[in-house]
C-alpha cells in the first residue's frame, strides 16, 4: 500500500507541475491595461518654447521704451516747452526796423538804381518819416541786435540820408565855367556844397547823435564792421557808384544782398571789364588802393596769385573772382595784363536823365 500511496502522490505532484507550466507558457493573453499609461514619445511637448516663439528682450528698431516711472510719477515723452537741445542756438527774432524804409525805396527807386528825384522832392514827407525813425531809435534796442542787423541799419541810414541831401539840393545848380572841368558837368553832385566838403560833410542826426556820411564810413564801415562788401551797397547817388537797391538791407539776408550787389556792379561797365586785345583789366575807381581797395586786404589778399600786383590790387582781384564769369577768372589768373581804373562819372543817378547816360 505504501508503494501505491507514494506512486499516487508522485502522480499528483507531476500533474500540478505540468498544469502550472502550461499557465505560464507563450500562449497569447489579453493585454493588461496599465493604470497610468505613458504617452507616446512623439506626443511629448518640449518644456521650453521653440525659438521662433521667443520674444526679444530688446526693442525693435525705432521702438521707444518709455522710462520707468516712480510710483505716482508722470513721465512725458514730449519735450519741455522751449527746450533747447545741447549745442542748439535758439534763433533770434527778425529785426523789423528795416521795414520802415521799404515803401520809400520801392516807390522812388527802379531796378537799375535810378531815382525819381523830381517826384520825391514833391513828396518829401515820405522821406521824412524814415529819417525820424533813424533819429529816435533807442540805442539800447540797437545794441541788442546782431552784427548783421547793425550793418544793415547803417547802410540804410547812409543811403536814405544821401537821398535827403540830394532832394534838398535838387535840381542841382551849377555854373558853365565848372562844366569845363572833368567830373563837373551840369548834373554832377560835386556842385553840391562844393565849398564845404560836398555831400559827405552834410550833418544829420541818428539815434540823437550827430553824423555825416563820411563819419559813418570811417566809424562803422572801415573800423567797427570791417566788411569790405558794404562798399558795393553804399550809394553815392551817382552813375559810377554801385546802384541803389530798391529795397532795404535786412540782417537776416544781408550777405545774400551784398553778394547780389557785388555781382550786379561787377557785371556793369562801371564796375569791371577786360580789354583782351590790349591786355588791360579795368576796375571801378572805388576799388583803387587809395579809395576802398585797401579795405579788402585783411580778408582777401593772397600770395599765390596775381604776384606782379601790389597787395591791395591782389586782394581786389582775388575778391572779384568770386563774382565774374569763369572765362574772365581764367584771364585774370593766367594772362599778363595791366590794371587800370575806370573814369568816375559824377553825374546824378536821376531817372529823368537816364537816356543821357
């Protein structure tokens, strides 16, 4: 019996072993769901945004970042009223005084610088208005002006007072004997007060101070301002002088006006011309070294050109090359020539006599 029992027990153990192995075999089984399934790798999103989604920390070009304000502080991007940038000069207001001469010059002077003295004498009250303005101007106001407006003021004063002197002596009285002398024809201004220094010695008042035309030249045009271009803006009321402008001089465009005056005068036969055949350069008599020519030396003298000429002549020649045609400039700089001065015509710049010139 024991053998049978042991044999039965062994059979049961073998059956259990075989059964257990069959339950763990390679037979297919239903998939077991995980309680927390993991996402597929392709579904994993990066924790850092892609580069194209990253916003720059600096401003785009032309982007303005307002300054950070303190609590309760108001920040304005607008400039403060009347604020001036560093090194920026606030423009000065235009001086309006010069306008007081505008109507007079426009009404009685043509574009050639000829004056209707006959009508002006009849309507001399129009002349007296600007003259009173020169007389009563407050020196403190004048001293507040820039240099260009001061130059314009004295040019206008010079020219308007010249008109006054001519009107006071119009028509010009002369003698037949004097007509025989050069420059002393029947309409020459040299007949005006010839025994007391001529028109440049006539006295008048500006800013409550006594002046003459000669004193204005010496004090302001020769010394204080030292600007030789003004000699093309002073009108001596004669045919040979630079033409009287039919508008006042203004500080804000003074140098443009002076350049225009120089160009016009040098274009005329009274200012400059060249005799190429005789190799002679003719200049206005006002450009003589003994007249206004020497005043050009400080600004325009050169040692590089016109070496066979005196300093004052070199300065004038160098100056006028800025205003004459290129062909004439080439002649002055490369040819051999002599310099002569045009005979001065002292006849009055009277519009009624224009056909006689």
